[in-house]
C-alpha cells in the first residue's frame, strides 16, 4: 500500500454506484483520488504507508504531560518500530516511549513520543528540534475510510447535475444544498480516525 493511496478502486466505486457500463469510467477515475484527498484533509492524516523508513523533523517543543509524566511531542502516524531512530539512536536504546500506550493493541497508530528528561535548547525557551526516522503511516486502511469515500463519491455524482450547488426541487421539498464539505454521514464515520491537529 503506497503513501496517500486511493481508498476505492474503480471496480468498487462502480459496484457501490450500481454502474454497469464504462461510460463514466474516466470521470470516476478522476473523482476517486479527489475524494481520497478530501478525506485526508478532513482527517488531517492519510491512511497509506511509506515503502521504507524516512526521516521527519519535528520543531514543536515537547510539553510535559501530567498524565504520563513524560515530555511529549506529536508525531506522524506510526505503527511499527522496525527501523525507528530517535535523533539517530535506535528506538529500543533511546529511552523514548511511543504513545498512546495501548495503540498497538487497539490497531491504531502511535501519534506521540515522550521522554523523561526535560528538553534543553540553545537558550531558555528555544525550540527543541527532533528528527525521527521511521516507516510512517498505517499498516491497513481503517474500514470506515472506504465507506466514507463511497458516500462522498456518490455526493459528487449528484453535484454534476447541480451546477448551482442545489439539487432537488424546492417545490417538492427535496432541495439539498451541495455544500463545500464532506457528506455528513462520511464526517460521522471519520470521526473515530480524525486527528485533532497535524504534528509540526
């Protein structure tokens, strides 16, 4: 699975939309990656994985957590410690702790890393940069993500027939405004996998 993958195949999309011909294949093939990136934006994360470990730099100074007693900083999604380096040191020898504690048991990624020693910068209050090398991403796409992609793709199909952003008929009481946001049910589905903020 690549980084930032499409969350639906063309065949899956056609089954969901009950399309049996090839007339709209070009349009659907363009819409699938667009919907996938909309989901990434809404969730503030992507659900693919890197093919090999890569270095990432984090500049936000760690903050002391009174829940864990560790100096923590947010990191990108990580589901394996294989090849993980913390400032050039193997994770097992670094003294760092990946958080949340039960992420692996719950089939979710680690999103924070903590250390016991207070970070020190070049001067008081200076940002403390850290470089982590790891195989970032998810080992599998959560089941709610393809379902949300199907809902949003269906919504985009209606948008083509609503050039002014309004579908249905006001006279019939079936008017729907195609707002520039994710389908409400897709938003609910993605609530369980949405990040609060992106790491920096």
